[in-house]
C-alpha cells in the first residue's frame, strides 16, 4: 500500500467508526445490507447483500478487509451508504420528526453523561477535535468549554443551526454529533471529539497528542520523526520526507506549538514529565497506549525540547554541561579511554550520579571526540596523541614503568606500532625534562637508554 493510500485508509477508518457508531444506536442495525441500500434509494448487487448490519457494523475498517468480496471500492461504497443512512436518520430525528430512535439513545442527562465519562464540564474548547468551521462558530457564540457547548446544543436543533451564519448542513450535524456522543454514553463516539483514555474514562495527554499526530500526513510524520526523534538536520529530514527544509521547519514548529498548548491543560501529567526529565528518565515510558511506539518516541522528543527551552530547563542544562565538561577531563585522563574502551556506566557510577549515563553518552557522541558503543556502554577516543596516552597511562599506574614496558603495552593494543624505540626514548626524555611527565613514574631502561638514560 502506498503512503497516500495508507493516509486515505486512516481517514476512511475514522469516518467508518463515526458512521457505524451512529448506525448501531438506531434501527439501521436491524436491516440487511440490501435493505439499508434501498432505504437511501440505492441498491447493493454484491455479496453480503442479505447479511445483517448487526454483524457488519461491529467490524472495524481493517476487519472489513477479511470479508470475501469486499475490496477497496466496495468498502468505500459501504462507507458511503452507511454514512448517508445514519446521517439521514439522525437528521430526521434531531429535527423533531419521525420515531426518535436517536433521541432514545441519548438517554443520559449532560451532568450524568459527563460524570460517567470522567470528563469535566469545564473541559476547554482547545482540547476538542473539530473542523475549522465548527470551531469558529463556537468561538463566535462565546462558547469556551464543553459544558457550555452541550447546554447550547441541547436547546437547539438542526434547522436553527443551519440558519446560523457560516453553518452548513455538515457543520450542523458535526455539532449535534457532540451532544449525541456524550449523552449516549458511547466512548467510541466521544473519542472523535475528545482525547478520551483507552479505558473510556477521563481525558489524558497521550490521547490528545495522538489526535495531533493523526492529523499529520505520513510525509509530515516522517519529517517529525527524523527531525525530533533521530536528531537529523533540516536538510536530512527534508531528504527523507520529500519536503523542503523550510517546510520541515514549519511542520516541526507547528507541532511543537500544538503539543505545548495541549500540555498546559494537563498540569499533573506535565509535572510528572518535568520531574522525569530532570531525573533523565525516558519520557516515553510515561506516555500511554493511545500512542504507538513511534508516536511515543516523537512526542517524548518534543517534550524534551519544550522543557529544555524553558528558563528552568536551560539552567539545568547549563549546570549539567559544567558537570560533563569536568567529567570529560577525567575521561581524558583515564588510560582505558585510549586502550580498548572506557566503560561509561561504571565511570558515571563512580562519579556518583548514575542517572546521567544516557545524557553523558549523548554529550560524548555530540562532541565527536569519542566513538560510542551503546550496546557495551564503552567510549574510545577518536584521537590518540602519544603524549596524552603516555601521561594517562603513567598517571594511573601505581608504580614506575620503563620505556620498553610502555611501548610494548601500546603495541599490544595496536598503537604506535611504527614508532622506533629510540624515537620514543627521545620524546619521553624531553617530556620528563620539561615536567610534563612525572620523573617518578619512569624508571631507567638501560637496554634502550644506555648512558643517555633519563636522570632520575
């Protein structure tokens, strides 16, 4: 399946969930597929014509694929028929005519319905998933939260809504759908408008973030993943996603703003994320199942950026940077850093703050002065200047070492194999005389130095 088809399938799946939710709450569920088509003035000449809708409607969009004879085009036709039939029936009822099947399904008063869903009356409009037309209308009416919106909708009907400026038939049905979803107590319908938890009770940040992610195209999600999760440059993210660098910057900026706005409505979760970020714990572990694996990683990267850009976050990062700069000097003085690899996990524990392991590995990697193996947790210097390696080895030794012993140890590790003994002798002698290498750490080796040995 191409990315375009996959994106279209996601849109169709959401439309199917909305249409079948409405249909299941009405008498449409008692019809066969053929009878449903005839109800809207069409026909169904394909397989499953005599199949009861009560067996078809509970199936998800993906599950419909398993039905023999329901290919892509026939599934699209089925979606069209069910949507038209459901909208037609609910529209008739909401106008006050006919048998009130839909009104019967709206069997809960607003306070009871909200309490059952674990949703606050004061839930802000910003958290609701609505079309631009519907959102603009509610804002013009001065309706700022869910309770005000539901009270307003309870006192209106389809014709009166359609008579308002900027409200057409589609927008009117969308607005009344909010009232129907809540008062029918259907969590699957409520999720189309609110970031409801997977449990069906209460709102959560993960569900809100998932809604924002779903609104992005596959190409935009790929740009976000490469830029935020993988840390690619704008140019690299643009190449992977088929966007321009400027467009990638816009996508990331808008996504950061949207996530930050939503986060302010979940103060308890925001505090938990902030505490975890300060402790250098993986934020994705705190995100819920409403997000898939890639979504959790992308949102976690966004949260890290948000916290890092705050005044408190910048102060923490600056303090951490000072710690890492000092640790870097300690790493450079450790002989293991040059001879086989320094175990960073053990090093960080010895420094007394094991929670900084991952950010310190990132620091070493970003410095581009060390090769990092995250599997083994080791770091090896990319550059091995002779004097620095010698100084690290002799400073760490608890005894004096001869030039022969030093050079042999280096050669065993594949270092300085082309260095002649006499040349090494001359360099070592110069460093000792200048005080760069402690004379107490070098012992005379007559085989190499002879009468020209270092005076100890």
